[in-house]
């Protein structure tokens, strides 16, 4: 069977951004479907039983399905212009780990079932809600709200899901399936610099800091760019852009370690010679203390209201998603530490499906060194030897978990 490096090479051209470097692998897109089909084919080639559940999560059972299962996997979608490893590394590593476990005879000795899982729309790049698949299965988002989400084209998640082969009436919390998961271990490329200056290729996740996304929508009066005096304008772009310019200062003034980011804006109707009638932006706020996240949001919201009033426009603010600071399961992490004694413990500022699952099933994460420290961009990297070291670490962890009877 293929090792992790050659597995990733099989999909290195899938979803390449035609406009520049990086990838376009949006959730519930044709590209994500193509990647899912690749995973299904690789699983079938290994004799695994596969299924796509009611929430679009793909499962591949390495043993007969059963209770108290050990599950590993990640996601295959990306942010716009993302790198090659964020998500796919964990999926390819799960396949490679299965190969090693089978060759060593560990699966024959296993006291628990083993499954590989691929979660859809982890990045939230299409419908604005990160980790949509894991949120749906756990009930972290209500099905009705999820089905009403729309993408940039105005297509609802309900319609897109139906085209993806899912029944909107069956989407939502699946306690019965969750109860079969005894532990979930997600391997992921590191999205920071915690391992760059160490001699360790793999770290164990300790926590995921609180993070959320909010939509700020400014509405004004559309008009002619050449005939409307500056003094008679109600321009939402003016107000929104002033707020965006203030956000770094507001975040830093609240707490030096708080981060707030605007990575997406939308101007309506978008004509060069038209005063816009609306402008939206989405802000991502993160901090280990959930109270600080709230304080940063309040500061930005207050500034937005002030600038809106000054420009003679209206502003509405809505929350799209929020995940409080999550600490991974202490007992499970203790077992990881026992089999990987040299691996450091690292907190993460990035959200993951494991963080959504953690309040419901014992969950843990392994991070594999990224020599650039860059993620969500084409410069994201992971050396071949480190990829293989990540698989070796995952195998050790899975071997240990498969031996834990209860």
C-alpha cells in the first residue's frame, strides 16, 4: 500500500486554484466530492466497509462496526487559496496508519473497533460555519438553522445537501452514532510555530482557544458616484472600512494576546461608479479566555455603531458560530503522553472537528511540524520525513487505544 507522502501526491492536483497558487476545495463542492470519492476508493482498495452518514460524514470501518470504537481522520476541504496539508494530511495519515496496523497484526489483536472518518465543510468556507459536519452530528448547530444557511450564490445548504446525496429531513444530531465512538484522534498539520525550533516532529494538542465568527452588515443609500455630493451621502463602505481599520487597535487594547481578523468583505452592488447600498464584513475573534473574546466583540460592535451613525447608515451584527475554549480529554491525553513521552503539549488557536467532538466523546489531537509556520495559505508545508513521523506517532497512539478494552 502507499505511504502518506504518495497518498497525498495522488490528490495534489485536485482543486488547484486556477487563479494562482494554493487550492480551492470548498465544502460540499464538486471538488470535495471528488476528494471524498478518492478516499472511498482508497478505503475500498483496503477492504474497508464505507458509508456516508446523514450529515455527510464519511466513515470507513477497518474492523466490524461496533461500540467503543477508536476513530481517526480529519477533513478534505480547504479555505480559499489554502495549502495542501490542512485536512488532507490527517486523512492520508489515517489510511497510512491503517496499512501499518494491518501489516503488524495489531488489528487482529484489537479489543475495540477501528474506523476512519472524513468530516465535510470543516473550514466553513462555503456556508460560513466552521466544522459544519461535526456541529451537525453533535447538535452544536440546530438542523433548521444549518439547512437555511446560504452560500455566495444564494444556494441554501438544504438544496446543496440534497444535490450531494443527502436527505435534508435526516440531517442533524445523531446521538446513536456518537455513542459508538469511544475515542477520536485527529492528526493535523501544525498551524503555527510551536515545533519549528524543536527537534520534535509531532506534538500533542492540549486545548483549542475560544473562537467565533460574526457578520457585520452596513446598509446605506445607493446612488450615483458622480452626481451625489459628499455631504449628501449615506455610504456604508465608509463606515465599514473605518471599523475594519480600527479592529487591530481595539483587539490589542483589550488584551495583547487577543486576535481579530477580517478576511472577507462584500460590497453591494459592486459597481465602480456606484455608491454602494450595502457592505458586509466577517470578523474572526479568538482568545483562550472566552470573556476576552466577548470584550473584543463588544469593543468592535460599539465602534461599528459609532461609525455607522457618523456616516448616516445602519449596522446589524449577527453571530455565525462560536466555540468556547476546549480542553482535550485529560485521560485520553494522558495515554497519548505515555506512548509519545517526548511530544510537547501545544494549545491551538485553530479550530478543528476534534474540538467540536470533545464535549461529547473523548478526543485528542496530534500536530505535525510545519517548517514555515504558515497555514491557510499556499506556503503551508510539511516535510516528507515529518509526515512519516506523524504516521508513526498516530500508529503508536492507535495501537494503545485498540488495546484499551473500556
